[in-house]
C-alpha cells in the first residue's frame, strides 16, 4: 500500500474492533505470530511491515517516527477503518504513538500525537 514512507505490506485478518499492529525494529509482522491466535478471536487485526522490513518496499528516504504514524493513518484511511487501537513495540516508538482521529498536533504532516506509556 503506498504511503509517505514507501509501499508497505499490510495484512488484515479477523473481525471485531480494529487493532493496528506495528512491529519493533529489525523484525517484521511475524513478530506477532505467537499472539495472533489469541488476538484474532476478538479483533480485526491490521498488521503492517514497516518501511524496509518484511515484504514492504525500502523507504524512498530517511523517515521519522511521526511519518510512520502518518503512514499508519494512511493505511487505516485506505482500508476504511475509522478507529483502531495501536499495538506497537518500542523500536520506532510505536507504542508511544496514538492516532486519534481529528487530533492533529505538532509540526509537519503527522496527524498523531505522542503519549508516554
């Protein structure tokens, strides 16, 4: 799926409330394999391979955590998902980015805000 950080590989499985899963650095969405059976029973999971990871394309340039959050919002928009919980790992501060709809803050194109966890 095309995003501001390049084409990202996205998998969507399950049904129910949406949860977006973003892996840690140096791995890919396979990081979620051990918990996937438990999560998919209750949630629609949207798993993303980050830029240059797994089946995603290499990024066109250096990128920031805010751009990754914006890319995740693009994925949700493209899939028509209005609301999703973010499940992330600390590698790209994924667990610190919460993408609330209609709450743009900070500078640049990001529509997310940082929240300490």
